[in-house]
C-alpha cells in the first residue's frame, strides 16, 4: 500500500520544524521512481526501494525515516495511472530519529519527499 511512503506530517506549530515519517530520497528523480514503481507498477515497497537504491549505488539513497524538516518548494507533480496526484517536494532535514533519539543533522541536508494531493487529475 502506498500510504506507507507518503511523508505524513505528525505535528507542527508556527515557527517549529515539521515532523513526519515517510520516503526521503537524495533526488526528486528517485522519489518519482519510487512512486511509479509502487503506485503504477504495483511493486512492493521493499522491492521498489531496493531497486532504486541499487541503481543509485548506495543503500541509503531512498529510505523511510522519521525527520524534523523545513518544507521548501514543490519541484514536480506526479499523476498516477489511477489519476492520483502527488507532489514531489524539496525539504531541508534538520533532525532525524535514530535509535530512538533525535539527532541534529549538521549541516542540514536537502532531500526530497512526496505528499499526496487531495485532487484528481482530469
């Protein structure tokens, strides 16, 4: 099921970082590949991540990770074969949950993620 991959916003307050868990990739193209493989081709998450990471030459190009982040701009939109709309979004990761502890990412790292959009393509 694709819902595991969407960055779900868990909490935010004005001036605070957004906190969520979901797919985080090094490039927007990798996020696009994950969406296409899972949503349009029906691959399971593990296979999609393994394939994209193998093609990138690193096991951590795309991961599912709890992060505290700043949301930057939408860099692409993806419309699935089922007319589901997704926004591939550039984020700046400031903290990551590692072994049950929030670790500061220094320097902050630009990554890409995906958010579902509440609309249908025409």
